[in-house]
C-alpha cells in the first residue's frame, strides 16, 4: 500500500488539488506542533524542583508554573475550534504555532517566577489552537481509505509526547540548563510553519459568531476556583480573598451554564449532556485527571527532593508509568468492541487507584525503588486501559457535526481536572505542614497521595454508570 493517497479538501486551490501530498508529510505537519505542546507540559512538571531552585519560587508559584498553562489551554480550546471554523483551521493553527513558539522563548528568558507564569499562560493559549485543530486538519488532508492509518500514527505521536516528557525534560536539564526545556520549542516551531503551509490545506466549518461571553465566564470562573484553593492555606480559608474567589468562581460557572442554555451558538452545547455515555465519560475524565495528575505533581517532587534523584533519573524511574500506555492503549482499543468500554475503564481506574494507593502506603524517605515499581506498573497499565475507551465513550453517540465540540469538551474538562487536582492535593500537602525540603515532605505528602487514590477510586465507581459499549453482534442468517 503506497503512502501517498492524500487528497486535499475542495476548499484548496486547483494547483494544490492537482498534486498529491505524501501521507507521511501530512502526518508530520499535523503532529509535530501537537507533539511539541504535549511534551511541554510534562517536561515542565519534571523540571519543577530545578525551576524552584533557579527562580527561587514558592510552592504556590510552582503550582502556577503548571496551572497557568493548563487553565489557559482548557479555557480557550473550544474557542479556538470556533475560530478555526470561521477564519480557517490552518490559519488559526499557524497562529497557535507562532504564539506557542514566541511564548516558549519568553519562558526561557524569564528571570522571575511571575514572568514564567505569564509566559506559560500565553503558551497555553497557543496550545489551545494546536491540540484540537491538528487532528481536524489531518483528517481533512487524507482520503477515507488512509484515514485510520493517519489517525493511528497521530495518536501514537501524541502518546509519545506524554511518555517521553519526563525523560526528555530530565535529560535536557541535566545536560544543559533549565531554560533549554523551552528553547527546544523554538526551532521546532520554526520548522513546523512551512510544513503546515506545504502539507495541510485550509478548511472551514460553520461560520458562526464566536461565543466570547461563554469563554470569559468559564475561564474566569475556573480561574477563581483554582486561585482560591491555591491561596487557601496562606491567606486563610475563611478570608475574603479565598472565599470570594471560590464562591465568585462558582457563581460565574452557574452563569456560564445559564448563558449556554440561551445563546444561539454556545461554546458548549448543553444538549450533548443528554447522552448518558457522553455525560458520565466527561465526569469520569475530570475526576480521573484530578486524581492522577495531582498525584504526579506530588510524586515527581518526592523522587527529586526527598530521594535525591536527578531530573533524568526521575524520568527513567517513572518510565514504567509513562511508557506502559504506549503498549496498553492500542491493545485496549483493539479489544474494546469485544469486552466493552465500561469494563476497560473500570479496571483501568481500579488499577490506578491501587497504584497510587501503593505509593501512599509505602512512601518513606528511604523506600527502595523495587518497592515502588509495582505501583508504577499498576498506574501505567491503568492509564493505558482508560485513555482510548474513555474517548470512545465520549463520542459513542455523537453525530459527525458534534464530534469536534464533544472531543473538545472532554479535553477541556480533563485539563480543568488537572488544575483542580494539583491545587487541591497541594493544598492538602501544605495544610499538613509540608515543605519542599527533604525533611518536611513525606509526612505531608502521604495524605495528599491518599486523596489522589481516593479520587481514582471514586472515578472507578462513577464509571460503572457508563453504557457497556460493546459492538453489536452481526445477525446470523438462516442456512
């Protein structure tokens, strides 16, 4: 089978339509920017202890190094999809590459924590255009016959970014300096622009007016809740600053739901939640991200601050967790039609709850790596069992015109779960007297990790409400 069966969309120019674009070129053009954005978040997570030392950052500021990116990304993703439909998906995709690349350079040149936080927020805005539009552009660039192959490769590259994030981050920091983790994005972004122009034709969707009010309500609302949780221990949970932020954010989220029910072109069509598979899968995705990524934030510091592992060593130690989904996720996708998505999700979340609970039960300053290894394996296998089936459950009953909004909603809620998980688990950690020092870490980290395990157990229970998700058996014909 020749890998050249790619057809530009009808919106492309006649000159472009007259030539065939190799599928490998279309995959690279769509995947390279997405890989850059996926890699960046976990690279930064593994580099947090070094960033804390080099920039003299507090625990609160370390959280914002991650959450500024995550919240910006989550708040603007659906908005970027709408802008792509209206002004051209490739056009908005290119703007995303430019914003992400320029913000990466500013991150690298930051000398104060606030500068890095601000630049990370801008990075997240660029990534919001990269993640959803990369797949849309790729699907529009290849023929129906080659589409499953292209999407499979794209998914593998996305998973590779997650798997290699801690390892590459550790290697770069250990071999160079902390700012190199941001500088490496610049040449990648420069190379990506001509590739996109060459290989991905522009396309448009329904040119509806963008729901700017919805973006502002949701973005500010989530920001208020996360800000209040992060500030709770320092400012006091009963203070006006904290209560005002949390209650104000919650009120804005209620107004957001009211607004989306009334506006003609909603950022988030509430009718999608009438479908049980979609609703339950999104709730499970939020709680799952809360538990697992909040735990990762605490655990990655433990390996480096308490056990003295270098960033590279920490990345290597976590490989059973980060690389297992690369093997398990394709297998889960293969067997899901036979056993159903619900079974895989329930088992996967249970494995993760066991793995994270294992960390909490065995965490000690001198715990051996062999003692932690089963926990890494349980958590990694569990993640591999959850990712693809949960995405399948989100889209199970969606119409083709709703796929982009449905997938974007799921990604948005997962990112909100990440931000809330980091904020809440770190609040538990600091509330228990935890500090990012070798002698004041473990006793406070244990209850935080148990909270993450509890969230994953709750997600497993919630996932029992998913439809079975088995493929229907073909009727047997009479002989």
